[in-house]
C-alpha cells in the first residue's frame, strides 16, 4: 500500500514545523504501509489554551508551540477518512516515523509510548526549537512569551534575528539554563509560567 499524496492541510501543517521533522514525516509517508495525513503542526498560544480547556492537551507547554511536533492521523486507503482505531494503525505509523528518523540520524519520540497520545510525534526536546535565522509562527510564539519576561520588548515579527537571539540567551542565563540561543522545550517550560499568569 502506498500513502496517497498529502492533502493541502497536511502540506500547510508540515510547512509550519521544524524542517527536519517535516522531512522525516515526508519520508515516513513514502515507506509506511498505513496511509496517514498531518492534522496538526504548529499551534498558536491561543490554540494551545483552547486545547487545554477542552482536554485535548495536558499542558500549556506543548512542543507544538515551538514547531518540533506534529500529529498524524491514520486514514482510509484514499486518504479521505480519518481512522481512530485500532491502535495497530498508529503502531504501524510510528514504526515508519522512527525508521525515517533513523535515516536522518535522529531519534523521534512517539506519544503512544506515553500511553495516551498515539497521533503525536516530536523531535528531541532539548536539542531542537526556534533559533537564529528561522521565521514563522513558532518564532511569533517565542517572541510573545519573551515579551512577558524581558525588560526590553521585542517586535513580534516572526523573524528570529539577532535581537531575539540576545533576548533568548539573556533569559536562559537568568533562569540558569544552558545558554544555547535555541528555544528548546526546557526554555519553553521556563517561559510558560509568565504566560499562565497573564491569562
């Protein structure tokens, strides 16, 4: 069985995530016996609040906010219908995703290993995240979060330039995280409390 071409939603969601994760997902689609589509990539802060309120997420500090996660849903052979079960469909997808990741020399985490989020896949939480030179919604999220803790407000333009890099490094130093300039998951988790207080 060959995965049908990704639909426009899948391509839009893939375009929003870390390029490495997008490449892994595209490769998995080529080798997977179970057709799937990408139903979620990047989320805005407001999207994540809504997901938490309706029970679709367990935390505000989601890896979707920094573009290192995507949600993949099994589909019918023509790609038109989402299939929620059996779990074996998602186990097949995770095998292909992990195989594709290994071809790129990286490890991938599957939400099914946690026992409840079988549609979720993510890159390493400490190594990946928005950094210098990147653009898009993940950077917008980071700039908005940094503005809640930074003494010098950033322009929220979705571009991770030198000023955003300096703000990230300054924040990381202030909370005793490794100063990498990458808004990885440990950095996100330190930023989220200020956002929670702002709600």
